[in-house]
């Protein structure tokens, strides 16, 4: 486990402690080398006395499975020094994008290429799912947290040919843990309590090309998205409100049916009963995504609301889910199916 001192790394370790077939090996980080893991993550009691090692290929050698929870731009060099036989699951952005141009537009490090994309439930057209590309893979790129919510919210409509590709608008709120564990003045409790604020406004958020890539894959044509993220006064969770224009002549009775059909057999993505709406509190600590679909008849638009825990299904849960597929295990092993309340 590389990057064990951050929020994503800590969440991966929490999930692995409940996994019946994966044993936690070496834990590494950068600025906390030599410290006890319990001093960084006091909730990980069974691992409290583990000493954090330096993140090097040597310290990670000998493991069958390596999770990377490193800052963007740091995974490529390390992964390149690990044997191809080792399953490497990267929670950073380094290998998510298939387009070099999209990468260089939104990131300031060299393009490293792309790995199989770790969103098993994503419809990819012709009735297929992204999980078909993950079984037996030795390199997997875990999705971003916002793209998890938005892509799963809208992909069924594009896969079914119901939605126009050029008028997609998303506004999503995320908890502060999505910004990582580094100290930043605008994330201090005194700054965020009782206040919401936008960021990455005007198409500048780095998850935009990833969302467009996923929806374009589902649609079989280029999809453009206007995405505005906001910061909410909560530690974890994402609530995404996603809208798209229906194609002219669409039978509105087909809309909800498309989403129900897409996710009816999925273990972790659920379309709620009509009249119920997703809430971040209902998915906290779980690997679930809650969805609800509505049609704005007056404007001819679909509105899909999605709730996801950005640290579990949005990052660590997806990493473990993909590792299960890569290793030929039951996809649901070690993943929480119930949230934490209140």
C-alpha cells in the first residue's frame, strides 16, 4: 500500500481489514516515514503498530497486489519499476485518460498513457460493461470520485440513445476530504462550516475530460459536459445533480426503464424507488451509489441525482472492487454493503 497516510490510503486499509482473502503487507508514504500508522490513522487499530516505510520499488517488491494512493503525477514512474506480473491498482489520475491532448490540457505532468479503467458498472455500448476489461488485468486506473457519480448517473441514458450529447450540465457538491489531507487554509473548519462555495468554475476542473470520456464511451459519440463542482461543509460524500436534453420524440416512459435495466443486476448501484431521493448520509462508509431519475417534461430534460461516498465507492471501494476482478475473486468481497448512520 503506497500512500498509506492519506485519506484514500487509510480507506483502502480499512476495507482490506475486512477482506477475507487479501492480507495487508508493507505500508508506505513520504512525509510520515518511520511513524506508526496508528498515529496517522488511529481508527485502524489492528494496524496501529505498523511502521510506515519509504515508497520505493524495493519496499513494494514481493507483493502480488499493490495499491497506489499517490498525488497525481507520481504513480507512473513507480509503476514502471514494478513487475508486469504484479497487479497495480492506481487511485491517482495518471492513467485514466485515453487522450494525450486531454491530459496535457488539464494536467501539468507528461502523459503516461492509459490503463484499463476501473468502473465495472459503466455501460460501454452494445450491452457490454467496463468490467469485461478488468478481469485478469494487472494494471487498473481507479476512477475519480466526481466521475464515478456523474458517469454512473448519466451513462444509461446515453447507452440507450435517449440523450443529446451536446447539452449536459452537472453541478455537484463534495465533502472536504475530496481535496486530500494536506493543510489548506480554505479547508479549515472555520472556513467551511456553515458555508458552501464553488471551485473549478468555467470548465476548469480536472475531472471534466474523464467524465466526457466515460459518457462518450457509453454514447458511441462525443459528449460534452459543463461541470461545476462545489465544496460542502461535510467531511465526505458527493451529491451530483446531472441533467441532459432528451432526444426529440423520445418516449418518456422509456427513461426510467433504461436506468432500471442498466443497474438491475448490479450489487453497488441502485435506482431508488420513485419518490425517494439520494442522500449522502445514506451511502457514508458504503460502496453503494444511489440514483434517482426524473423527467422535466416542460423542458424535455432528464434529471439524475447521484449520491456516493467519495472515499469509499468514489476511491478505495472502487480500488478493492477492481482488485477483486483482477485477481479472479468475487467482485463484492471485503466491500461494505451498508452505510453508517446517523
